[in-house]
C-alpha cells in the first residue's frame, strides 16, 4: 500500500513533476511510422506526458515533432500546410522546419528579421523499427538510441500495434508485470489463443494457479520469476523482463511462437498508449501469425475503424458475454486476452487509489517496480545517470524454463536471458 503522496509522485508526468522529469530522460515511442506514411503527408496530433504536439514528415522524409500551437497567435498547427520542407501555419503562414526554426514569416516585412528570433519548441525524432521515437529531456543528457531486440530486426520479423488505454500508465504497466492473473483472467482462453495453444507451459499455468514470485533487480529494471510446480524435481519458471521505465518482455510459449512485449507510455495522467509487439529474432512472421495479430488476437486488440481506440470499451461494457462466462468459455466474459486485461485495469478508474490496496506475495514485482521508479526520480532530478538507458540494458530476453528446485532462477536461466544476435530464443 502506498501513501497518497507516493501515489501522486508515481502517476503525475507533466513538465516539472518528479516522474515527468524521469520519463523525459528516455527515448519515447511517440507514434507508429505508418502514421506519417510519406513526405509532405498530413500532420498528426501527438500527446505525450501531457504535452500537446504535432508531428510531420517533411519533403526530405525527416520527422518533426513540434509544440502544437503556433508561436504567433497559438493556432493549432494541425491545420497547417506540410510543404517544401516545413509546416506552415494555416492562420498567418508562419512556417517551421523540423527543428522548430521559423523559416518564413510572410505576415512581416523581411527587413525586421523577426523570424530569426522565433523558435517553435521541438523535440528530436528518430525512425527505427517501425516506430518514431522522440526525446523530450535535456539535450545534453540525451541517451543512446533504444536497442530493444525487436527494434533492430527486419520488418518482416515484427508486428507492432498500439491502442489508447483509459488509465494512467502505471496501472497498465503493473498489469503487465503481474503474472499471477494469467491463470485466472485468461484461464479459459489459453487453449484457444494461437500464442499459447499446444505448449507445455500452457499446461503448467493451468495446473498451478498459485505461483510463487521471486524478483531480483537487474541493471535496467527487474527480473521477475513466477514459479510453478512442475514435478518432484523441477519448478516451471516464467521469467519476465521489466526494463525501465515502461517496457516488458513476455515469456514466450515454446520456440515456435513469436516473442511478445509491451510499452506503456503516458498520453497524460489519465490515459496512455499501450504498445504491443510480437517478433521472432530468426525468421519472418508467417501469414497466419500476421493475420491473427491484425485481427486483434493475442496481445493485440480490435479497433474502432480508422482509430487506435478499442472496439470493446467502457461505453459498451467491453462487449461482455455473460453466457460465455457462465459456460466457462471465458473467465471474465470479455473476448480477447488484451481486452480481458484492459477492461479490468480501466475498471479501477483512471488513476487507482493505491492507499486502498491490500497487496500479497504475488505482488512483489509491482512493489519493487514502484520502488525503483520512485528511487530513480532522485538522480533524474539531479541530472545524474538513470537505469534502463544503455544498450546492454535492452539486450535481454524473457523465457520459460524447467529448473531443478535447488537452482536460483536468475542463475539457471542466465544464458537464455541474453540476446545473442542471429540465435533463436529458448522457452518451453
């Protein structure tokens, strides 16, 4: 249980807040590259950490991410013209390049040189792995680019999606590192889901619904071990990587299925982008796998057409099917593993009151993740190094393994928790 003050520190991410200062020290997944499909395409509204921004791809293909509101009379640049290497405000024609420089000011006489004094707030962007990443922190503290395994794979090996979630990023992320809910919330769908069916791990999950958790700190975050009984000599371990500040890598089910992962990025204090990725390090995804992911299966979701908003949502009670729930076709009555998760997380409210919680042993990862984030706000405030920004912090995998009962999970699985380029992962 947290105090109100601790809860506020965790969930407030605007400029000048402790968590906002920390999160701005990382490269942030801002939008899918497909949202800016070609040079001079229409600009796109982006909101991150409470800041309203506008993204555009200029004539040369470069990405700009500017404050949404023009420095002149604060009209929205969403209505601007994207042309000739700049975004021109639709009100008086002030034009900005991808760095925020005002390159044309037709409403002012040229001899004033006024445009040389105007700088539209802008953030640097990099396109990598199907994502447009941005850095919103102090320029002199900008870290190296993210080296998550999927971000460096060929496009054919990766499927990415994102959805808007109507909660603060913390409770969405806490759901992602809570392995114990899988045996309940998803219990009757594990055999149907293409990423789970037909695996030995799936059977262990269903047989033992009371996992024992062991959590150890890693350089970049946490190693979360969920231990289930396998036989007289071995435990079945599902080992999840949590990489600061908001990434998880999901232990895969078998080596024939792709790996999966998430990122939870604040839009503002009450909504977040839930990013989902499936990938395979050594082969392209199959057409059947891609079709399933596009249909919203597994960790992905079904959308309202033309949006990143989910088809199942609070306004329709997440399309709950009470008969399916009664007939044990679905534990919660909500269709789809992703929807089963976000329906329950959103039911807690936009910002959960953590002073009312009663945490148990299965919540060890959540407790430690909160502690690590709160602790990291101190060096972030001082401009010191923060965890989770270095390439070695990202070069990790999750796994599920059988280990002798006497072997600590972080030791027994040490080799398969590392990324070895060009080599397959291990999981049962």
